[in-house]
C-alpha cells in the first residue's frame, strides 16, 4: 500500500522501535490501514536494533531512520525527538511500535484538535492474549475508579505540530509523553484523553516486566515533579505498591548526584 504522501503531508506518524520484531508486523499494517485516504508519512525510528525489526519494517511503505547513537539519558525520548525533527506534517502522531490502532484512529481523532486542544490521546489497553496480559487487562479497569484522575497515555496520540514547535519538541525525561502534556498546558493548550477510542498494547507481559514497569513509573513520576503524597495515594488506590519504591529510588539518586556536584 502506498501512502498519499507529498512534500508537506497532513500527518507525520512517528513510530519508535527498539528490537520490536515480534510486534512491528502487526503495528505498522494497522497504522497504514488507518492512514488510507490521508496525505501522510510514517517515520519509523529504529533505535539501535539488533534483531530483525528493520528488515520487517522495510516490507512496508515507511521511512526508516536508523538511530545508531544514544546522546540522551532517555533513549525513547531521544527517538521521539529524532522523528519530530524530520516530521513535515501539519499534525504529528505518536504510535509506538507495539501498538495496534483501529482503522478509524485518525478519522475520529483529527477533528478533535482545534485552537485550544493541541493533543488528543486514545485509550491504550493491553491485548489480553496471554495469562499476564489478561491479568494486566483486568487491572487496567481500575482506571475507571481512580479518584485522583486518569493521566493520558502517550503511546497513541495526535499532536498539532505548531504547538509541538512552540515547546521545542520533546525533553530528555523518563516519561516524555507526560512531560509533553505538562508543557503544553503551561503554554495555554489543552491535552485530552479519549476513552471511547481503544488501541491495543501488543507487548507480552510477565511478572518481572510488570514489577519493572511499576518501578520505572515511580521514577518517572518523581522526575516530572509528582509529589510523594499523590504517588503514595496512587500506589495504594491502584494496587501499585512498587511505584512508591521507584519514586524513592529516584529521589535518593537525585540527592546523591546533587551531593557529588557540590563537592
């Protein structure tokens, strides 16, 4: 399938991948199907891949950017920025290489972006095809009762590029999508999440990955300025106790770094 691409496409899709050979053969086709009828480009940023991810991506009508370097501390954020600097579209879409989107993804989300709303994120749910994925899929329903509110996912969204230009793209932080939301709001824009449009996270989970994910999320929350009390409430109410451990680890790491710099 060939995209209706030109020098100034309507949509630039940034798809970041690091050794995603098990998922790109499902993710990219879903993106291309959803882009039918749109003037678009798909920028596939392959971050130091050592498996067959790039070979699989070459089967499709995408622009492959081989990222062989790591200059930022957070490589995913660096990959997003790499794609952003190459994007020519009026809109920039982030769709991770392990995400499958429905055919109406762009058709339904694009009209929601206006003068105030600069970013619209779809709901991302775990595809329940294995035991641990089914467990996580069931846990994700706790979002519906989160009293402190639901934070937008970043793995499947559309952003007005001019708004992204206003904040100079992405930052070198553990959660660049959440950072993006915070910075857009500071510039007077709105960033919203739409729960009725579902996308699927294809990655196969394990207990080890789920534990690591909680700790990483806790570190990210500290880096983004989320306070201890809010993090503790999130951990208790959402049954994520290790998120507090991640927050504490990042707090101690920052304090140790500060002491070293002061010597």
